[in-house]
C-alpha cells in the first residue's frame, strides 16, 4: 500500500508576506474619489441607464430565433406552425402590457431619478416589430382576410334585370 505524501507548509507560517507594488495606472487618490457620494451616484445612474438599455434590447435578441422557428415550421397551416405564430404574437403583447413592471426595479432604486423614456420607447418599438412580424406570418399562412375573395359572404348577390328562357 503506497503512502500519501503531503506538502509541509509549516515553514511558511513565520515568514513575512512579499510586498507588491501597485499596478500601472493605479492611484489610491482615484480609488478614494470614486467612493465619494457624488461620483458614486453618477456611476449608479449611468449603470442603471445601461442596464435599462440591456432590458430594452432584450426582446430584440429573441426576434432572430423566432424568425428561425417560423421558417422551420413552414407556411402550411398545421398545429406546430400555429403554435409558433401564436408564441410570436403573444410574447410581445405580454411584454407591452408590462412595460412599467419591467422597468420598475431600475426606477425604484434609491438615489437620483434616471430618465428611462428612451429605453421604454425602444422596448415598445422592438415589441411592436415582433407583433408586426407575427401579423406578417399570419398573412403568409393565409389566415388573414387580405383579398377580395375572403369577403364574398358580405357582398350582396347581384340582382339581374332581365332573364332569358
């Protein structure tokens, strides 16, 4: 049976730790200034604004995957393609109904108020683009009444003036 060998670290206990120099570009006065109140609030608001842009662009990252799934399901009317199209339509609709709840955690943080109007508008625009893609998908599948033959039931029957026997 082989014996286990362990490293003896007891000789390192009494030695002093080596002194490391500060890295290039580091100054202790800059780090102290970054923890001051005004600059940390500005950094916090810019961080919240950049996080809000990430949240606003999130639905746009899903659009290519939805387009790929729609392409893979084809243009025929089947249960799979209808489910995919329903998902393409319902996801942006649900997101549009909860715009304020989506951005609420970024607005309710203590500190200076951050104007998230542009982020919310971008979020709404991307979700509207998703809805338009879903409507286009319905049109391709032939589920939207876009031609005159789709409305034949509402056209009155032609009344003939003369009859020939």
